[in-house]
């Protein structure tokens, strides 16, 4: 039973309170140090050997290199938010400036002339799937020490480095009376968030966070440092807004800021018996956003092994200090809430309430639909079936399944186009849409197949249902996509062509396609024997085979 003072952290985390340590998970036999309850196999990679990392150690970036024998390695290797995403790099480079990122890329490309030298790039490490921002045996380029936020009052912009977390960005800007469009969980990283879009409380008013970037400073594969903005390298500017890790490493984001104001909002929880009313209120809310774009709402259906019923959690936010604005009337008229934390507060306070617990194995999956009551009801029915199936399977440890809905009004695409365009290209669609996210959290690597398998099957079933009732939409939000999904394809042919063109122009040897296999790769979209990327055609790429080859050579 929920109590009135329940927050989202408490309500979701209540089911997840017992951490991985309570549930032995790893099947590794040669185990190294324990990290947050998870284990790393470090014993076989404790020396530099003669491969890639040894080469890097002798390069100009060598003084920023750590290996498993360094004390800080374990903490850095464990910076991935989801335990499922934590892999074991052979060495980690921690650059402290844009110039050092350039030195690192140059050294990695040179080293690769002698042996395969694959690397991963990590900013905040919040992608759930292994290999997106992590790597086994290869090199981790960890941008975590590039984490400052500098406010420029004279032109209302802020320069934010990729390893910053959104909570720190707000804490820096707020005392100076400013804010930027960013994440709703304080620990989410700036780097990946802005390259994948970035949904926020401000999205209906200002578009995705990437549409609020004035300039990207980027290190290209040849080590050069360039700007990408509306006037300089404008093709790259557009592609970086949604194109993720395909063209270069962003080492600084110059974003527009705006005057800080307190928000009204918080979390209101309800019993499952109100499900139909919640769905109707949410669809209505999404359709009304054009009349009051200062608003945002997320509706969660959340089920855990600890409480034998699904609960509903609504996150309301209004970006002005106005109590219970009229756009929320339909939601607020639903009787029987179990808790209500709505209040007037600043953004740091609002996002602190939404912090999600780490220390679990997690999967995000996503789809988009027309904003339609029937498909949402079908998704909730699928959620309930999934819940029953998992209860019957009796997984070990604690687990949670969350179905989240977030309106995507046509406004998002209009803001993107007005800001010079992005490759997400939501302006293709004139109707209001609804984003669906399935978020599963569990314990124990031996249960990965169970949860990943059930999650992927649910997505398949729901997609089929949406095709059948004509509510399907091709958009797959990259920042919530599982590795089994194809978000770049979902951007449409015109955007795929733009990303491919930028990749060929700015990275002609395909360094970010082959040496950096993590993330969603444009070379894997419609790839054929005419691939622009020689290493890919030769069989390198995002495949397990490469990991084995790297293991042997790194
Ligand atoms: C708890 C939680 C809350 C979230 N809340 C939100 C939310 O409110 N709104 C929303 O839209 N999304 C949200 N997300 C999703 C989030 O946007 C993505 O996980 C995003 O990738 C996080 O950015 P990161 O820097 O942590 O990414 P990382 O995992 O570090 O990187 C993501 C990808 O981008 C690449 N990359 C990272 N930095 C760079 C760089 N500087 N240059 C080139 N490539 C780079 C990586 O190699 C990787 O492929 C949330 C995720 C979690 C786990």
C-alpha cells in the first residue's frame, strides 16, 4: 500500500530497494573486485601486454591512461548506470581537455594500424545496453572528467562539457538566474542525451534539448577540432541533433539558456482501478499542449514483485510558478489518489525527486503511436499480461516493470524545424503522437535472457497491435531504444541519407563506424557489399566476433 508522502524514487525504488549484492548474479568464475555488488573479471587483463593499450601508454595521451591495476579503474569501469551495461575495458583513457580527446583519437587510429584497437565513448553512461557506451577488452574513452558548466550571461548561453550531469548543470546555472533545457533525472549525462534528442519538461515550449544547442565543438576522426552550428558545418550541426555517435566526439555543447523560474509539479500516485481515466486524461492533455506548452506529463504503470498490484504514477510539471494550471484539470479530477507531492520548487528540486535507482540490470525499449486511447489500453493490457507472466516465472531477487507514456505533440517537430532542423525529423508528422517506453529492472545476469526476451516480445506484440489498428508510427526514440531496435531507420530515408553523407564527409575512413562499434551505427542501415566502410565490409563492426578479435590483440 502506498502512503501519501511517497515520491517516485520511493515508489519505484521501494520494489528495488534490495541491491544486486543480495542476489549473486555473475556467472564468471575468475572474479576480480566487487563493484556495487557486480563482479569484474580483471585477472586476465591486469597487464598492458603488447597491444593497443601498450601503444596508447607510449603516446602523448599515455599519462591519462588507467588499467585494471590502477586503483581508480574499478570505479571508472563501474560508471555505467545499469549493471547490464558494465563491461571490462582493457584500459581507460580519461582526457581532461578537448585537445586530449584529439590526442586520444589520433593515438587510437594510429594504434589500429598495428592491431585492432576498438574503443567506446562514454559521457554519463546511462544507456542501458552493454556495448553502447562500454566495451569488453577494448579501450574506454571516458569523458567523465570533462564535466564543467560555464554560463555566459552576455549572450545567454552556457558551455557544457559532455561528462556533466544534468543535476550539476542546473545547480550551476540556477544561482546565476539561468536554466538550460535538459534531463529530468539529475544523474543523466549531457553528452549522450543531447546527441539523441533529449526530452524535458520544456519540450512542448522549446523542442528537444538538441534543438536548443547553438554550437557543438567536435573532435573528428583525424583529430581536428571543429565547430558545428547554423553557419559553420551546418550539415554536421543538423546530423548531431539526433545522429548520436556516428560522426565525431562532441567535446563541448554551447546551449541557449533562459531566465530561471520556479516550476509547479510533482508526483501523484493512483490505484490501477483508475487506468482508463488516466489514459483518457493523458490523450486529452497531449492534444491540449498546443494551448499551453509550458506543461508536461508522464504516466507510469509500475508493477513489482513486492506489491501484488500495478500502480499508476503521474509526473506533472508546469514550467511557471502556477499552482494546478487548468491544463491538468482532467488528471486532477480523477478521485482516489494515494499520494501527491505537487508543489512550487526549482528545477533541481523537481528532478531530484525523479532520480531512478541504479544498481540493477535494466532494459529500455520504445515505440511511438498516434495519440489514441485504444492503443494505450492495449499496451496497458500487455503490461498486465507481462506482469502475470513474470510473477509466474518467479524471477530471483527484486524486479520492476514500468510502462511509461509521454505525449509528443506536433509542437516538438515544429520547434525542431524552426531551430534549423534535426535528423529526428518529427516535422514529418502533423498529428500529435504518444511515446511508449517499457522499462524493466531486475537482478542477476542469469536472468537477462528472461527479462530481455519478455520485453522484446511485448514490443513485437504491441507493434503488431498498432499496425492492426492503424496507430503505428515509425519513430523510435534513440535515447530509449534497445539494441534490438532500429532508431536511425525510424528517422526516415531523408535523415538516413543526411547522416550517411555527413559520415562519409567528416569520417571518410569510418573510424566511428568500425573502431567505435558502440551505439546505433549508420553504416548498419541498409548496409550492403558497397559499404563505404572497408573494415565493416571486411566483417568488423558491432559483432561478437570483433570482441573476440580485440580480446586477442588488445
Ligand atoms: C535514469 C534515466 C533517466 C533518463 N531520463 C531521460 C529524460 O528525462 N529524457 C530523455 O530524453 N532521456 C532520458 N534518459 C535516456 C538518456 O537520454 C540516454 O540514456 C542518454 O544516452 C544519456 O546520456 P549519457 O551521456 O548518459 O549517455 P552515454 O550512455 O554515455 O552515451 C550514449 C551514446 O552516445 C555516445 N556518446 C556519449 N557521449 C558522446 C560524445 N560526447 N560524443 C559522441 N558520442 C557520445 C556513446 O558512445 C553512446 O553510444 C534517461 C535514462 C536513464 C537511465
